[in-house]
C-alpha cells in the first residue's frame, strides 16, 4: 500500500494541509501539542488497510496550514469550525473523530456540539473535563519559584523565544520528557534525590527545557524527529502556543453549553504513565467520565505508556480504534 498523500484544502476561511490515506468511511485524526499530522503516521496506514479513509490535518497554526496572527483566532469554536469545514471540503456528511492532547479537547467539543457531523469519538490521553466554576488560569498552581506550564505559555513571545532557539532540541526534550521512558526516568531520579516531582511546573528562572541533552525515546527515530524539527522550524511555535492563550476565553464562550453532554459512542485510551492523568483533578474526571459521556464504551489503559499514546503504542492503539470503529452501526 502506498503511503499517505498531502494536499491543501479550504476550511472555515483558512487553508489546511491534510494527509490522507485509504478509501471508505472517514476517520478524522486531530493532533495535539507539539505535534502535526505526522503524529498519526502509524494510524493512517492501519486505518487505510482496514477499509477507512483516514484524514489527518495539520491543525490551525501548525505545519503547512495557515497560522493566523491574532491570539483570539485559536478558540475552540475556530477549531471545531475547521473540522466541520474539513468534512465539507471532502463532501462528507459525517465522520468518526479521533483526538489526542489538544486534539482530544477539540474532539470532545466537536462530538459534543456537532453530533450530526461527528457520529463517534475515540479520545486519547485527555479525559472529558466539564466546565469549572472559575476561569482555568485562576486555579493553576504557581509559587515564587515555579509556575504551571500553561501559565508560562500565556505571555506571547516568552515560550516562543525558548522553544525556537533550537526546534529539534525542544521537540526531543518534550517528546522524551512526556513519554513513558522519560516519566519513569524523571520519577526514578527524583526518588534518588528524595524530592517530589512537580507535575507540569516550570522554573521561573530557568524556563521549561532541560539544560542537558536527552536521549530519544525508544519509539522515535532520529529521522522521525527530523520530520518534526523541519515542520516547526518552518512554522514556529506561536500558533501552537496560542491554543493555551485561549483557555480562559474558551471557558467564557462555553458557558452557553453548560450541561450539554457528549452523546455519541466513545472510546477513551490513555497510558498509565501519562502526565496529564497526574494533573490535579484528572483522576476524578476519569472516574466520573461516564456521567458526562453516557455512551462511553470503554476506558483502555496502556501499562507503561506515557503521553504520546498513538506513537508509543501504535499497534495497541490501532487495534483498539479499529475494533471500536467496527462495533459502530453502519
């Protein structure tokens, strides 16, 4: 089977680069931070072989897709609009949506707000989180010496300056640090030093990235890292970071949909070493998810897997998603 092809489509007033492979019912794959369509390289082939049309866009702000300058062009409504526009560009009435990390958050809302277009959802890493009583940044942890990484991302230009000095080293550090390999190494090092691990905390003095070179995780080759590095050298990090700069705006916008549940069949997959599941409140969201996602079919946990679910455990993720797809009504 030939590999995925790429083309540019018009969706929601912008241009999106999409990778696609296969023929059949559409499965729309939404990546997270800091990734791109390439994070679905293993799923594109498997879904195509299973009889599906797998479509993976570079999300708004990433890769070869358009990168609007204004921060307020990266709300959840813009993202869901891009996905609806993607279906329209392919003249498809409905699709199953799959999302990871930020793509998971967007996929939750796409399925929640447009069940007529997204008939089922397979979500990786990020459990459904109902709207809280206060703006998200107001309750993010911070101390005199450190702050939660999403707070570090809020001021335009600060994280960009750190990340864009060496995109390849930045991506290597992030992909290793969030992987099962990296999480286990960080925990072991903290135990040796008799200290606790501050999950997601960034030093106010030193920034986010480690000062020493890190190894590649076992599931990522140097050539694969080069693909990521080239994409971010081209696009920069401003667009991806703008997603985080809208978390409070998204909270305000979603007030109108308070109480609306995700009413489509859903599969949830995550690694038991995923840093997202170590965030405050994540365990409760996982335990209570069926309350907000009544058609949740399964919560599948992958032992030893970190945050980069579909890349760390492609065979298990592919089997789970394809099994879920085949269980859906035609």
